[in-house]
């Protein structure tokens, strides 16, 4: 498991975010979220409403809590007893931390694309088929249709249709990342989460992933953590700026990038710190 201690908040932020109302329907709501890791507070009273079928980019300097926040959305912190989460997160009307809600149920709703592709040690076909089979789909024809549809959705079908039984590790790293995206989509999630999903890719492969996100937002709400402001400017509909564990500013991408409300946001955009 990733060492989360490097996101420990060391001091108070200079200003505090005031919540705004998004103009699109809310898909995921975060209310008074606090996270402590190894006794240190990482996230402080975060309130955020992720809009439906839009791309929301979370930006901010290293160690500000971006990844910690993202991992709360699909309960990846559950495996670490040193992480304490309080507050409320809802996807639709469901409290994802409800006492009777299983983490696997929530993770099925959240397709996660990590920094580096993590293909399973099996064939290209079986990577995509793994989730549907796990959730009870047994008919070969149905599984094949799902695999083909999702490989087409990520623009990979024509590249691999003649070698579906080849090991996934033989694909290029950019192809592996698209395969991971297809694998996540195969279980029909409600949202797509990306944690620096293009940071390990070359420019061409990164562009393909960005184009996929722009296409996929027709059907999915997408939340991306990114260190690359240029990427956020290219694809974000909404932007959340975090600093030292707090959400400082949130709004439409055009407003945040061109008319930021807070001096700290402007300083970050100007490159005063990173």
C-alpha cells in the first residue's frame, strides 16, 4: 500500500474555501470530510460537490491532500488501520461510509486509473473479462461482447483484436493504461477516478487518454488528480484547488484559471509555488 505519510499537513493554510453551487447536477457530495493518518490531520473540513457527467480536476502542490481525497471516494483507505475518516460522502443518495455499505460495492461504482498501469498477469482478453466474471457473468458470448465493447470504447480493439490471448504485459505502457481503463469500465461504474493517470505516459499516449476522458464524460462523471496545469486547462469543466489539506477554491475551470477568487490560487497558477 502507498505510504501516505508524505501528505501530512504541517501548517495552517492562509485562507479557507467558501463553497459555491455548481450549475450541473451533483453526483458525489463531500461534507465536512476530515482524514487523519498516523495521528496527523491530512484533510480538514472538506466540502465539495462533484458535478455529474463533467470532468473535475483536483489541483494543488505536492502533499496538499489531493490523492488522499481521491482515495476516500472509493474507500481505499479501509485497508490501513492508521487512517481515520470522518464526515460524509454520498454518491447519489448513498452514504459510501454507511455501516452496512461494503467497500467492494462502492469500488464497483468507481473505476480507478492509477499513475502507472497495473495490468493483471493474464491475457488482454482476461484482463477486461475479469470484472464481469467476478460479478457473476458466465455466458461466454456475453463476456465477449463486453470485452469487445469496452476495448472499442478505449480505442484499443483494432490494435489488439488479433492477439486477445496474448499477455497484457506485452502491450506498450500507453496501451496498458487504456486496457486498465477498459477493465474498469467493464463493471459499469458510475464514476471514473484518475490519480495522475497520464504522468507515466509519453505525450502521444497522454493525448489519447485525455481524448478518451472527453468522450467518456458523455456517460460518466470523471474526477482527476493532476499536477499538470496544462492538462487541467485542456480538459477540465470544473477545478478544485487544494492547499495544505483544505479546499481553497472550487468552480468552473474558466473562472478558476482566469478569474480566481483567492490570492493563493493565483499564486499557484502563476508558479509561485508547486
